[in-house]
C-alpha cells in the first residue's frame, strides 16, 4: 500500500505539472505506446467505459493533444490519434517513467532488478 501511495503521489505531481488530469495523461500514454485506435479499443486499454473515454478525448481535443479522424472503413466511427503536441507530451511523460525506472534500478542490485521486472510482468499479465 505504501508503494502504491508513493507511486500515485509521484505520478500525480508529474502529471499535474503538465496541467493534465491523470485520466488524460493515461489516454495520451496508451495512444503514445499503441498508436491511433478507435474509441472502443482505447476504452478497453484504459479499463474504462466508452462514455468516460469520450469525455477524456473531448478534453484532449480541446487542449490540442489529440484529434478524431473518421475511420476509413466505417464512416460512423472515429480513430483517435495524438497531435504533435500530444506526441511531445507523451515523450516528456515517458522520460519521467524512464527516469523513475532508472532510479528504482539504482536502488536494487542486478538480480533484484531482474526479479522485480519479472514480478511486475507476472502481475500485469494476471490482473
């Protein structure tokens, strides 16, 4: 619990410094890692409803971080993609994650880092 609280606090401070809400930063992160996708897929990767995703994407559009583009194969649906500003924001946020990972690895030894990474992968696959 303490690790989760510290990590959440760290993430909030990094995100809020960029004037985004956590939900918006998570959407940018998913789009940055996985590329453009439809609303349903984005909602699935975020683990939230499409209605909540719509609100988040609306805010990202207003802020200039993302845009909706009509899907080529289905004119009723949209593909969500990052703008240049959104991509820059993703890269900056990703650098913070890499710095945190480097900091954690510096605390642990080589074998501990390998074990920790393996444990995190196992948890991610099963929750």
